C-alpha cells in the first residue's frame, strides 16, 4: 500500500483560474463573471484577515460544536478482526452533518460582502438546513431550492428549513433532484446577482467555489490529523469517505494529500453499476461540463446529462467536484462504489454495533469496510468520515430495514 | 482583400454592412431545433427567414440549460424527447441552406459539443453552412480554444456582455469578438423579465464596443420593445416570445406575420 513518491509531491491545485489540471474552470454566463471575480477577491482578502479567521474558528467552536470527536469503533473493529477503525464524528456537528463547516465560512463571507439575500441548493436537505441555520443566526433572508422528489423523501429537513425561516422553493424541472435544484439556484443568482450571495453546498460549481468549499471543509481532516496522532501516535493507513459532490471527502482527504496515507472515495452504485440507476460519476462517467465546471459527469450518448439514482438524496447527483476528477486521474485517491442495499445493511450493522445511526450517505463509506477490512492487518488504522447522522433518513430506514 | 474573404466565408459581416447602408437594424430570431416536432425546424426557419428575419439562431437543446428561462427550458426538454441530436441539427441546417443564404448561427451548451468532439463539431457546423456558434457558458476567460476553432473555420466570435460587465471588460470583449456582440438586456435568464429603460445601458455598451455591431436580447416581447431598443442598438434577438407562439400552436402564416411586424418596428 506504499504510495509512489510522485503522488506525495506538494500539491497546489487549483491554479489561479480555478483549474485542477484540466478540471474545474468557470463555465458560466457572462453575467456571473463579475460576481465570481468579486467572490474570489472577497475570499482571498478574508482568509488573510486575522479577524475573519478568528470569527470563523470561534463560530465553528461555540456554535457548530467543533472540534468533533474521533471515536474508536471497538465493536466494529472486533467484528472484522483486522485493522483498527475510527469514526470522525461529523454527525455530531450542529444541524447533523459536516455541511455547517462550509455554511459558517460562506455566511461570514456574505456578511462581509454586504449582500442581504442568501440562496442555496439542497439535495438531502442537510446543506439547506445548514444554510438556513447560519442565515437565521446572522439575520439574513434565505431561499433554498430543492427538487420536488427530494422534498418528499427528506420531509423532515423541509420542516426544519421552514422553521428556520427559509423559503423552500420546490423545483419541478428535469429529475426534480439536486441537479435541477442547482440549475435553478444558478438561474436565481444570474437574475439577482446584485443583492444575492449564493452559498454552494459542495466542492462543485465554478471557481472559486470548489477551492473555497474545500478550504472551509478541510477542518475535518486537520482535526483528524491531530486526533489520530494523539490516539495512535501515527497517521492513519487509510481514509474512507463517501462522495456525492465530494465536500466531506475532500475536507477529510486534503490535509493528508502530501502524506503516505491511502484514500478511498465511495460513490453510490444505486441499484448496481450495471444498471442505469446509479450515481457513480467517477466510476462510470466521462468528463464534461455541468454547473460551471469541467469534471466527470454521467451523460448519455448525445452528451445530455443522465439522471443519477441513489437511495441517498445527498449522493444522488450526476456530477462530482473537479478536484476529485483530478485525484481520480492521478490515482492519488481510489474511487469505489456501494449499492443502496449494501449501504442499508451497513447502516443496520453499524447502528447495532456502535450505537450510532449514520446518515445514508455516510453508510456508503461504512459499507465499504466490508470489502476493505479483509485486506488490512492489525497494524492498520482506518478512519471513516461519518459525515452525518441518520435522523433525516429514519423514514427510509424504517421502510427498508423492517 | 479581407472583405472579399469575409464575403466568401461568412455571411454575418456582409449582412451588417448592407443593413448599415440602408440604415436598418438586424432582427435575429431564435428557434429551438427539433421543437415542437423533430422535423419542425426547417419549415419554421424558412418561414421566419422569408418573413423578415435577418439572422436565424438555432438552439441546440441541452438537458440543463442554465441561461434559459422556463419557455426555452420546456422547448429544449421536448426537443430532446423528440429525439433531436447535434447530428440531426446539422442535417437540418444543411436542408435550410438548400433554400436560403440567411446568416445562421447555433446556440448551445458545451457538454453535447464536447461529447461530439469540439473540433469535429466546429468543422461539421461550418460544412453545414453555419456562420457562428454562441456558447452562453463560455466567458472570455474560457474562450481561447473556441476562438481558435472559429478562426480555423471562419466562424464569428460572438461573445456576451451584460449589465454586470464593467466598461473595461466590454472593450476587451469587443476586441476579441467578431460578427456581433450579444448584449444581454438584463441580468437573468431568457424570456423572463420585461424590458425596462435600458437606453443608457446600451449607450454605455455602444460607447465601448466600437468594433462590432451590438445586438440586444433577453426579454424582448413586442414591436414596441423592438422599436425602443433599435434606437440605440444595431439589432435585436428574440427567442422566448417566438417559442411561446410556437408552443401555442400558432400557424406558420401567423408566425410569419408576427416576424414581419417585428422587422417593421426596426426600420
């Protein structure tokens, strides 16, 4: 499992134009270019500003509940009888998932920008809830675009967003899921660019979003780095995280990219990779342009974007962040996939062994342990990013596991 | 010598040359290829061409048209359901070319073009008789590879400016562009907002875009809109308002009359 030296070289993506090798960029209408330049500048100024950094760190600590623990999963470890398994507990963040790390960062940027209206897209509703939450906390108006299909399967999160004062706009075009919600959010932004700040929820979209969201999320990996050193006195051998757009995974992986640590991104195989119903963009897609960047994409023989499928709304997206595309091509990260059924089974097993109900998204990462663990030894240390908790998925679990 | 080459290879520059001589403005009409039926494109295009359109813009349907409002979104979805593909669009262009020499431009999102192969697509488009390809997802920063393909095939470099574009950037865009500049009337998507008082905005664009004709599009619905804008701009682009008529199943004859009314408003 030793990595080639070339893969450990210092990593400096993206370049000034937002490219991770050939992936990324700013494929957006002219109307948005000025806003993207301004956002880039706003972000670069902010991260140089000690006061901004202090406010970000303090809000993550006193409001979002960071640092999150790194929990040793002793019974799951015993179950496989091989390497030691740890969980990075993003499920314990305020609002129930890692999404809030990014929304705290972006809402502070929004405050700096002076724009009074916040928009966001959401799939599972976790990013919508995290955005509505910070918008309420800062006192800004919030509109969340959500596919009608997702509104049905994530009803609880819709109620949360409404209670938080957000206006949830159902999107009825196309697949009625995250893809179309994102398109509608971008159309809103093009229309209201003067007074609106768009908080994107994953490492997707035009530059600077993939870079910015990664940098706000890499607190996950930075904490893990320190925590695992203190628990094991060494770095982990393997990191595992689920990948939809890819924000929790890149947040976990990024601080380890220059280290001798193996990384595995787990996509949703839905009903199976050999069916038409999956969301395994990196495993089965080809490069193309969607939502402002060049990246792997599920598309048909005419270059129309295919519908994705996953039981997990948060992974149900035919695109993926451009940085993951570059990491796939370079071989630095290995991307695998897990079906709906494998994820459900893993969620059941994990809950009974560890007393933690994982989000369906995170259950994909946990499910991969079934394949991974037999190849590990007792000396190995594996960290899984438990990106969110399963409360929002209880209706699905109740239906599918009984 | 240069003009001769343009005349031979591309129909856009000569059009504006002759419109200018007549002190007339350009009417560009947009239709979604393959809508309402897969084979509607050619008869519709020929009808609006003979009714007064100066340029025809053919929309190549995409599953996720970010810059388009509900009217063009719906027409694109239907056209994809009808089975339209880039290959078919180009075949329809060839068919139109058998009957008329009107400047023809394509409008489309990047992904299907990349999937087709960008070099092959630009070459095939030129061969079919296209004069320019509008790519609403390609701002100046990402345009280099497409501009070099345009140069290779003598296609127009049609770029956008919007109310959010600063004056210095308008000048850069004007320097790079050829054919015409697509001036978006308001921030937003196609067909949605009504045209307000945009005279001073167009004047600002015209002041900075000295090299290229400036055509205004997005939200133009009535001959009155057309007349107002034509006072300042070199022409207009209408899409959603026309697609709406097509969706309402107005007969070709009435659509032709509507196009003629629009053209008259530009005199």
